[in-house]
C-alpha cells in the first residue's frame, strides 16, 4: 500500500483529496494546521497530526517518521497568517521569508516546495486523485449566460490572466465591461462581497489559472460557498477556466445557481 502525505489547509479540498487517495488504495497521513484545517479531516485519513503554523521543520520530521516520500499541499492557509505574531516568532519561518525576493503566492509556495523537496519529499500535483473535479469546457447550468454576460466573461478572462501572470490573484469581478474588483490576498469570497457593495446586482465573476500554473499548489477552486456569496451579492454569472479549476460540491452548487438565476460556464 502506497503512503501519501498531505499538508492540509482550510475548507473541503483536503477532505476531497484524501477521499480520492483512499479510493486508489493509499494510506493517507495528514498534517493539519491549527486554526485553518477542519477537524472533520480526521474521518477521512489514516493518521492526522496537528502542528502550529510556525512549526515548519516538524512537517518534514512527521512525514519522514511515517516513511512517506510523496506529499501534496491541499487547501488554503489563510493569508492573514503571513502577518501574524505567531509566524514572526518562528525563526525558521522568518529565515524563509527574509530570503524571498517578494511575498507573492508563487514565491512563498515555491520556496516552501523547494525546502520540502530538498528534504527528500516529492510534491505531487494536487489534482492527482481528483481529476473528476475539473470541469471541461461548456455551460454547466441549464441557462447559458446572456449576451452581456458573455461580453463580460471574455473581457474579464483577459484581465484575470494578466493579474494571474503578475501573481496578484486569479479572479476578477466584472460588470458592463468594467473591472469592479480584483482579487488579492483577501481571497475570492471577500472579492465577491466587495464587488456586490460596489456594483450591486448583475456582476460576473471570472476565475482563471495562472499562465504557468504550478499544479502542486495554489490552483483555482470554487464551490458551494462561492455560489452562496454570488447569490447574496445578486451576481448573474460565474466563469471558470475549463480543465484547470477544481469545482467542489458541483451538483449542489449548480442546483443552487439555477434556482437563483446564476449561470455557470467553464471556458
């Protein structure tokens, strides 16, 4: 039986990744981050260790002690942690951060990935066991976007690719071919709420992958919570990049979107 390790962040993705690995017959050992990882993860893995965000070195020690060579990073570590007192008290974390040219997501995750691989841990593509969660091109809801929404989608897609290339974020909110909001460290949910306050009813959310997306980390994810926020802000459309965006709780999300008049498309 192959052993797989997971550095588990927040939300549902670590659970889904674990379920996929278990279906393939893997023995799954997860390292959860206190304050971010859901305790529910324990039900879906063979072993779960808890660490503080500052305890980077213990991640390597745990996986080595378990005889694990292949690991994945699944789920988000909340961006607020970058400025936390807890992280500032970690000499190891500060040494890593101080050596970085900037604090962009790819720069941070890339440095962490390199440290892990230098320690002999191979970092897996995070879609390895969850390919079925990557929707192909097409309209996912019964109702397709209207003409104005399609205009916003294609306008927003190009802009989103630009900010993704700059590693600012991967999502934009658009209304009438105006960029209402650009995602940064606050994340997609907060962007949606902000866009709703600015533009009111009828905005479109466009989420893309980075032009040179490292599939080992920071891949775009949407799910039921995304749809709930779009409903609350009276948005009319969600567009995601086909084959490169994880769609969690897809069936339930699509049903809710259809009830509330929101179209969803993978482009």
